[in-house]
C-alpha cells in the first residue's frame, strides 16, 4: 500500500510543482530539493487532501517537509 501512496504522492508533487517525476525521490525535500515556494507548499497540502480524500491539520502538515514524510503522514490518515 505504501508504494501506491508514494507513487501517487510523487505524481501530485510533479503536477503541482511542474517538475519531472524522475526528479523526485522519497528523500526529496519540497523546498530545498524541489524548489517549492511557500504558496506551492499550501497548494501541495490542498492537492494531497484532494487526491487522498483526507483532511490535513495545517500545523501538522507544515512539518511534512519530505516526500517520505508525506507518504507516512497520509498512510496514517488512511488508517
């Protein structure tokens, strides 16, 4: 299941940040490695919520700084 979540997270990140999926790994940091600006970080949260049909607490979500942390966060919310 986690692999499916990771692939979907990568697709959302690529689409939101307009970058190639090949540039994205589990260790990729949204800001430092992938160039997300503050507004794009908010867009990523919204895109994850829509893709996975979940609600992300804003404070918790802002601590999610890597692809792997996003996958783990989403997996916990999907139960």
